[in-house]
C-alpha cells in the first residue's frame, strides 16, 4: 500500500484524527423567527429514562444556556446543554413546544 491509501489515524500534534471535530458555537445567534427547532424524545444510554432533546438551535453558548434555564424552570426539571443540543430530563415536549412558540420559534415534534 502506498502512503496515500493509508490515512494517518493519530498525530502527536493533533491527537486522534478519526474523531469528528466538534462544531464551534456560532459567533452570533439567529433570531427566533428565523429558526425551526426540532423536539425529540430519547432514552438510549440513559438507563431507560427519557429525556427531551431540543435540536437545530443556532445560538451562542451564552444564549443557549439562558434558553436551557428557562425551559428547565418551565418544566420543573433538570437538564443540560451538550454539543449544541439542550437536554431536559423527562418527556416534556408539549410544554417545551408551548414555551418556544411563545418565544417566537417554529417548533416541530420529531421522533417517538
């Protein structure tokens, strides 16, 4: 095999090159009216406990943290922000959809 056919998988300067690069947060948030948000329910890898996932947000880290706090308070539940996705503990998709619609977002329920 030639060098072109065998890609480098590890570099001392960059580490493991097989891992996908983490997308950087946008420098500027889009307005609520310009965004369509997708609400998912997921329980994989969580011991059977479901979480509501809010995907498709184009917000800065600070704005996403503020929105996550508002949604957690509205649901009376815990949650976190991971890799540009807001996770709220429990299946609160309907309540989250109401709050997001009041804020001006277009909301679509996705997944079971």
